[in-house]
C-alpha cells in the first residue's frame, strides 16, 4: 500500500494534484469533505468547523475520521504534523507532497474557483491563510518528501511531475 499526503496553503492546487494521483489508481480521501460535513451538521462555516472539530476532538480528529483502507491512497488537505502521524499510525509510511504557489496566484485561484467557503476579498484571504498557518500547515513544509511548485504550470506539466513522484514511491 502506498499512501501519499497532499498539503499546502489554500489555492495552491492540492485537489488538482490529488486528482492526478486518482487518475493513476489511487483512492482519494479528502480532509475538507470531513470538515464540510461537520460544518453542515453544526450549521457553521467550514473555517469555523476546521477549528471547532480540533478543539472538541483533538488535533488528530479529522485524520482519524478518514478510515484509510488497503490499496494505494492519496489524502488531500493535510494540515498538521499530528494529522500526518495519525495517518502513519493507521496506514504505515506516508509520502508527503507539499504544494507551493505564490500568494497572488493562490488568491486568484480561490476567487476564480468561487466555492462557498472561498474568500472573495484580500482581508478574507488573509484571515483564512492565518487560520491555516495556525493549524500547522507551514510545519508540513519541513516534513515534506517532495515540494511541488505549482506556479504557472500546465496540467500536463503537473501530470508529468506526479508521474515522476509515483515512480519514486
């Protein structure tokens, strides 16, 4: 079983990169789906849910809810070293890919994407980025097995890079 974790700040391209692993037969587990489901059940925003679920259930709560089973897996949206440890405790070795993109690029992508929980102003973006950093996303950069810079790359270029990563596993 090969397990790949995807981390990065909002708008870096985590979901796109995860989809390129799925294309190669990896099962997809999305941290954000757990957060959005929790937010809906509580009647709060996903940003509030990301903090509240960890306060109520601990820093490993989201990762523990994934239920990763056998076979190759890609986990989209890891936010902390505790989450990485939780996955490794359950599934063994995790290969961590950190997706990096400039602040300007990430903001543009989020505004264009227009998901309900995406920021529409620079102030909202700054607050979301701050919350992500407080959760520990930046700590994952130092733990990363591979850093993928997603700045002005085509999907084909990203696909080639993912293919190279899969060969490393």
